[in-house]
C-alpha cells in the first residue's frame, strides 16, 4: 500500500492495562477452522468465531534513541539479492518507522507491537540531551504495547528508569517544556532485575495482552551480565538473575492464570552467519546459521513459551531454534537503530488458548526512507531539535574524510584514544597511553554535512552521538605486567568467547593472533609503546574512561590501578582535542586503524 501523509489516530489504551477492543474479528488464520464458516450460536444466530485467529506481532529492538535517520553505516542494512550479490539500503529514522508500522497494521485487527530493550541509552543528542524523554514520547506515538528492559535502560540507574516509566520532571534538570513529562504509556518488563533489599522485580515481570477472547502473555528480561557492561552506579542496589530460570518461572505463573500463549522479550542475542538482514539462518537446518548466547538460552526455555523476541547484538535474524522438546520455535532480532522491524504471525488456537507453532511465520522488513514521513514524528523531532540547536549545532572540529566505527580496530575508536591521550597529558604530562572500550564508540563521524554546517565540520551533536555516556577520563598507574594482562583480558576470561578489543592510542602497537586461543592470542613480545618493548616492572600512566577504570567489560585489571586522577567527561576530551588540533584549512585525517596487526 502506498504511503500517505495523512495523520493517524492514536489507539485507545487503559494505561498499562489491557489493550481495548477496537476492530472486528480478523479473517480465518493460516490453519483450517474447526467450526464450519456458517456456524452460529443457538441463542442469537450470530456467527461463531473461527477456531484459529492470526495475531500480528510487530517487533524491534535496540533503538537507542535514534529518532533521526542514523548516518553512515549505522543507517544502512545489507540485502542479499536473488543472484547472490548484496546491496546496501538506507534505513532507519522514527518518521519512517512510524509509517512502516502503521501501514503493516492496516488490515490486521489483532496486532501487537513489542520491543526487545535498549529503547534508550547511548542516544543521539536530540534525545540524550533530554534524558531520553523525546524517545519515550516517540514510542508512545508509535503505539508500542510492551518492551523488555535492556542494559542501557540502566545507564542512569533504576530511579531514572522508573521516571521514564512513570513520568515526572528530571530531578536535576527539571522540566524541559511547560508540560510535565508523562512517562511511557507502555509497560517496561524487568522480570530478572530484582531490588537487593526486597528481592522483588523493580518493574513488572510480565504483562498480558487481551482482545476479545484472545490473550497472549509477555515476559521481559535483560541479559544477566548487565552489571558487567554498565557502570557500577547504574546497577547499584540491583540483582540480575538468570534469563532462562526467570522466564521459566513466570511462564508457570502465566499458565496458572490461564494464559497459554507466551512470548519472551529477551535483551540478549546471537550472531547470524551473514550480515544480510534477509539471510536464512535456518539453512541447512533449524538454527544452524546462528551462534551466540541466545542459542543456549532458546534451547533451555520451556516449550510453554511460543516465540522469542531478542536483541542486544544489533544483528538481524528471523529463524527457529529447537526448544527442549525438539520443536522449532521462532527467534527474531531486528538489528538496531530502527532500521528494521519484524512481522511475525502467531496463529492462536481458541480451543487450547495456545499458539499453533507450525503456523508461525516471521520475517524482517527494512524501514526504508522511500515512504512518506509520519507528520507527528516530524513535528516531535522538530520541537526537540529547536531546544537542542543552540548546543548541538556548535562546531567543535574538522575532519578530512569519514571516520567509521567499524572493524576490530576502528578509526573512530583510535581517534577517541588519541583524544584521551592528548587530554590526559593536559592533566598530567606523564600520561603514557590511552585505551578505549569498543562498546563506548556508538557511531562514526561522516564527512558530508548533515545540515548547514558544511562538509567536514564536526558538530557537538555529532560528537554527542559518538560518545553519549558522560564517562569521565581517568588516569591510573599500572605496571607493565598489568598492562600486558589488560591486553590479554581482551581475549580471555569473560571475553574469551566474544573478544572485546580495546582501541589503542597511536603510540601502542602489538600483534593479535586469532589463530590461537585465550590469552595466547596476544603476542606479548610484539607489544610496543613508542617503539620500545613494555617493561613488566616499570610504571605506566594510562588514560581510560570511568567505565573501564571501574573494571567494566571484564577488564578487572583496569579496576586495580593506583594514583587515580579524574578529569572531565570523555566528550569534553574529544571536543578539546578536535578544537586544538584541527581547523577548516587543516582538518584531522581519519586514523588508519593499523595499530593492531591481526593474524587470522
């Protein structure tokens, strides 16, 4: 159906309760109805409903406050063509996501929209500057019904998450407009996140969607390892439990309440064997084309759960993984940043109250930018951009080309490390090197102008998109032996299965041999600082962000530094570095990303 520029009415709700009945019954589902089409009740002569009812489940994940179309590779998806070649498609932007979702719902009287966490956090300036209130308002307008929490929902702590759910002005920054922030009109589910004092979930563990005689339960969890990838302050007073045990527990609760159809919203995911969003990860067999934590999770979640909506890895997949009974079960993820949405058909059996698994169909769809923008989203973005413009449009530096954040070692990661080393030496001239965690590099910088600033100009808003966490730059002393151990922790311990390669400042070089295993993948005698071998007994001054300095991402050794000195936030460091070291006539060139020699 062609896109139009018409406005769309908001669906009626009862707060966080059940979705109000709206349209009439949908047509017969994919399975043959058990009752004849002209069956009537004996009292009124009205047609009886079919046994099977198709329910549309629209889902997405890891939006991260990307209201405007994300730029560079963050705003593209790869599509495999019929002849085996691939092409990239520009995708994303909540104005387009709204249009696609609204079009997808047309003709589907039974439709639910759900999300897999990380709706906010690590957000671009238009949302992040306002503690993600704009994103919650956009999700309300999108008619999101329910979402799980993700790890980034805890970036500012449980109290701030509760404010996003319940509303109210920010305790420090106050109200941004003359209207009080009302919060989310959809429930955040956090079944496996407990208050350490009470032992109870900090938010609702589950939620039930009902329409007429159809009801489907949703259980929401985030990854158990959230404390390892979020600042200690963000998860203070919280306990994160096992995903499988929690989902199985609440599936029993829902079953006892008579809810037989269950969907799990899980902020944990996997990696398909192809980067193409339309890759068949059931080739050659169910789930053969996907790996990662979600595989074991899916294999162990009770068969009472009928489908899994996942996230966290920013990957795209729609395939099946066998449940403990050996029955295939749908597992989906819609990449990130609003570039895709998943359309899943759940065929509800009115006789059993359960989903007929053999009839479940699911596919990812591109949020193309060739449709009309949703006018209400354009208006919302415009209002918040007007408030952000005086801060966001300010130029902070100049680049001579794109600085992408892709690859094991990325140009953007290297640029940040260089900036932190430079800033560290402004604080303490004895600073020797800098290390940056890859997960903290949220985007790259693009040479082409996004608005009126001109090609090559880096604005504060663009810098904010790259580094939105407000981590401080910390200086600490380590021995050379500890420094080597830090590099080994990239590929061993908790990072053995999924290495987290730190982005080094230009004066640190070494070889990473991926043909080996564990800590041996770091070739220790190749590690050089300013061209010289690292002395295990010497002391080195290292600049990192506060997340790493607290031992985040499995780098426990970085939490053992001494002689701490805390500077300004990391975005300030990047801003000051770009301002001092670039100009319109002498822009900074993208780093070559050749500090780590990788053997594969």
